[in-house]
């Protein structure tokens, strides 16, 4: 038996580990399971090289909670350690940088950014244990098993023991303030959270399952009533993890149902199937694997749950993937696994690093390539999914320039009526008919096909195509498209009379003289609130409505961008509601308004016509609507 001091002079190293190194005490289990897994994988590797005698079988880990003894035991069948190796790896290497660590972090906040090269994972055990024992035996021939013990001070004990099997058992004597970890439910939950996909099977107790070799017998009594005996149950090991999750396999090994099954395994409470998936697999210039799923985006989607999960070598790290996954893809779900993602020692925070930007760029490119492939392979299915994925893609086009460039090949612009175009198809479709007198191609769009129905009909009568763009960020995207593409402009179909939206310079002649128009404007201005409405006299087809209310494109777009959080617009004050009242000087009713000699009747005609225009734009409410209905009944009488 030997005793000694761990290679550190600062006696407060353990309190510092306990208080500062790890912000969340529960990760002790993750760290110890990870070490046990590494030891087992090393043994399997050495066995394939022929450096281990005999068959190692199917090694696994086991976690045992003994509430009576206040112990947690973590047992592996890995390479184990000799006494010299315990001395080296537990007492020395783990604390090679301990003094520097103590000096640097004793007065600082938790998780202040230390890179995990101190090898302190094992010592996370002391966050919950007042004493830790290690029983270990190396796989090497004739090695002597040893027992190590430490009570959280720099002093330790190392002695021979009679263990016969290679591997390591760690015994945690749980401290009084950490007895919550002696509950099976608590440990089971942590194993599921952090170790659900570890590459070595992990046993945690036993469970009862149906005996598949037993077929229950059915018998009949004298009255012919059938009775079936109960299904026989058997007790089996409770293996809590899936050592071979889908993302560790090649895409060629997986069918569509395998991807869906894995999605259900990741999100057991999510009942809607994903729309499609993207399998990530790269080994240069960094290692990264994973599967991302496009969920069906609904109004009820909660970005705080069912997040993308980040793993390191199948060990769960976090579901905060900010920085690794571009913002616009954080509405996706799935798994990313990379040993190259730089984290601090507690694996709680991402370190700023050039590799992270490369990973983010790779994921963006891979998603764009998949979307191109899906569009080309089955355009009809892609169009059917568009309304469910458009918000993600439109956000990506706004926030990532490289994604914006690639989106030309798959981003869809749906039209009222059901047609879908990619950008080049859209321009080819409309450039001849929807080019104005200045040579600019005008893209007409609606945000609400029902509310803007009359305007859409006016455009269709001219043979124009009208897009249906109704996402909450469309104003921002339109702004980017107008600055990125040459000689195009977007105009909402209710922004003005159709002849003004696409001005082809085929000027119509007004039936009213200039003097009559001036008189008409004076009468209208006396009855129309000028603080909200700008009166605009236009000679149009005689069958076009007498009054048409439109909203100036610029003002409406600014309001929409402000409402959806437009950068630089917050704090500018609310944009006022401003409208144009377009008056058709060639309409018969407008002529009647002008020529009515009785001021009261003239006022009533203006109010009724104006209210009808407001009603068509859903702008008539409250007392104004009540008065309009009352006035309409009187006119009928």
C-alpha cells in the first residue's frame, strides 16, 4: 500500500473544481461514462490489432445505484490501468496544469472559457462525492489489480487488490448535499439525456419484457368459453442507449423509414413526421456527421423545444447550437456530431474559433445542395412542401449571401392560381408583358388573395401574373431582391391603379376638363380626411370603380418591415396610416357627384362611394360602419 499527494500544491483545487469548473453538477455522470467508453473503445481497437489475447466478447458499461450504501458505481470492461498508469493518469497528468488553473480561475466566474486540456473530467466526480474509489486491472498480461482512494483532499491511497477481470470500476460515495443523485429516476434521466447514443451498450438495472419464445395457450371450459393464459414475462438487462444511431451510418445503409424512425427516437413527443432530411458527412477539413430534419413549420412551433442536438463522439453536449448552425437553420431539428467543435472544459460553451465558421458554412452549403436536389428530383413534391419550408428559406436568403445565390435554383415564387416559378422562370414569364415604359420589369404580388381580389382581377384582365407572397418577412426579402437583381421592382397589386403600377405610357383621356377636375378635387377634399387620404384623379376605363383606395408601396413596406423587426427601424416611431384615394374621372358616378347641385346630396354620394371603397379594403369599422349600413337602408327605401 502506498500513499502520497496528488501533484498539486494548492489545497483549494477541489473546492475550485466543485464551484467553478462545472456549472452543472449533473455532468459528472457524462464525464465518467465518457471515460469508461473511451477505455472500452481502446480495448476494442487493440483487439482488432491483435494486441489483446483471447476474445474480448461484447464489452459494455454498467451503472449501479445503491441507495442504502449511498453509492453510485460505474463499471467498464475496458483496457484498465496498472498501478503505474493510475499514478500517471490520475495523480499527475490530470493535474499537470492544476496550479495554473487555480491561479487563473479561483476568482473568476463559472465557465469563463478555459479550453479542456487539463484532463479534469474524472475529478468532476468530486462535485457530488465525498470520497471516490477506483478498482482497476489492466488488460496486459500478469498485471496487478489496484485500488485508488481519495476523499477530496490532495492525499490519496493506492494499494493492490484482488480484482481478476480487466477494466475499471469507479465507486462514488455520494455527499449528503448530493443525495438527489441516489434516485434511480434521476440517474436514468441523466443517462438518457447525455448517453442515449453512446457507442458502447450501457446497462442500468433490468426490465421485464414479453417472452417472444412463449405462445400463450388458449383453453375452453365445458361451456365452450375460451381462456387465454397471460403472456410469459422474462427479466432482461435494461440497455438504455442505442450504440449505433442513424447518423453514424452511411446514407446508403438507410432507407426513408430509418430516418423517420430515428426522428421519433430523437423526439418521442413530436407526432408530426418531418418533411425531409439532410444527412451530413464530412471528414475534411474537419470531422462532422449528423442528420438535420425540416419540420413542418406551424404557428405553434416552439423554438425552445425539440432543438438540434450537438454531440461529441456520440456524447450529448448541448442543444444550444448558436454559432455552429446558422441562425436561419435553427428552426430545423436533428443531430450534429463533431469532435472538432471547440468547447470549454465543461463543454457548456462554444469557443470562438475559425473551425466553427467553416462548420457553419459547410452546413449552409450542404442544406442548399440538398434543396437543389429535392427540387430537381421531384418538383411537384417540392412545390407541395413550399408553404411549410418557405419561412426558413426566405430567412436564409436574407441572412446568408452564399445561400441567397444558390437559392436561384430552388426558391419558389408562387402565383395566385397555383403556378410556381424559380427566379429565372418568373422573369422569362413576365418580362415581355410586365415591363414599363422605362424598361423596368415590374413584379406584381398580393399578400392576401381574398382581401386583394378586385385588384388581382384588374391585373389578370391585363394578362399580368400576380405572385402570392404572404410570409411575415417578405418585405425584407423584396428589398434585398430589388437591390441584388437588375432592373426589377416589386409592387403589391393594391399599391395603385393597375395602369399606374405598370406604366406603359398609353395615356387615357379624361372625360372631365381641367376646370371640372379642379372643381371635383375641391368638393372631394371637403369631404375626405386629408390627414389620411391623398386624392388622386385618374382617367381610367369607364367600367372601373369610381373610388379605389390604395396604399403607397413605400409607406406600406416600411410599416411591414418595422412590424417584423426591420433593422434600424425600431425607435423611429410608428409610420402613420397613409392611403391614396384614386378617383376614376371617367366613371359615370363620379360625373354625377360633380354635377349634383344639392350640397347635401353631393356629400351623401361622396360618403356612400367612399365608404364602399373603404369596405372593399376592410377599412370600415365601428361607428363609420354602423352609419354606412343605416345610410344604405335609407337609399334602398
